[in-house]
């Protein structure tokens, strides 16, 4: 597969810097980095973003995640490898990514479960992270950015 064009954020350097700055602003805000990365992987799988799924896999492997958890994130509800806090984050990620799939996009059940494990600052970081993941997924999927290649 060949990209239709450079990643739009690369073509607009100010956009790239802004997206990177947003991502940097949510580090160390009360959500374990591996949890954020697992959610990123799941969101990217849902959106069919090969670049982000590939990058997520590599990052999780480098961080020492087990193959069971990396592969299992695609079926996290049925897998025994995730904590309740991780499950709450994954459910929030799925709900935010599939906003149009249900009348109540992010249900009180999903929200309340996440709020049990994450305070307002951590929830804010998780929400912003999921939103940014969706932005990257949409940029990459639209231009058919191939996995394993360069952004430009």
C-alpha cells in the first residue's frame, strides 16, 4: 500500500506541533502509560488505522507488555488479562470512538465505571488522549498511511 499523500499534519507543521503538544500535556496525569497505550491500540483497531496499530504494538512490546495483553486488547471483555481500571478505560475509549453507534454515545454506566478508577484530572487526560488518538487515526486512514513506513 502506498500513501495518497504525506500525513496532513506533516504538510502543516504547526498542526503537527500542536498535536504533539496536546499529547505531551497529558503525560503523568494519573493514568498509567501502558493503560493509555492499550486504549490507543484498541481505538486504532476500531478505526482501522494500520500505522497507529503498528506503532502501538511496538511501543507496548518495548514497554514489556505481554503478548496476551497486546493481542487480547481486541477482545478485552472476554480476556482475563486486564484490571478493572483498564477495562473502564478501554470501555471509555470504545464509547468515545463509536459515538454514533448508540443513542447515548457515552453512557452513564461507562462514565461512572471510569470515574470509579480515575479522578477528574486523570479522566481529563484519558479523554484528551482518546480524542487525539482518533484524530491521528482519521488522518492516517484518510491518506492510507501504510504501517511500518515513514509519515512523509
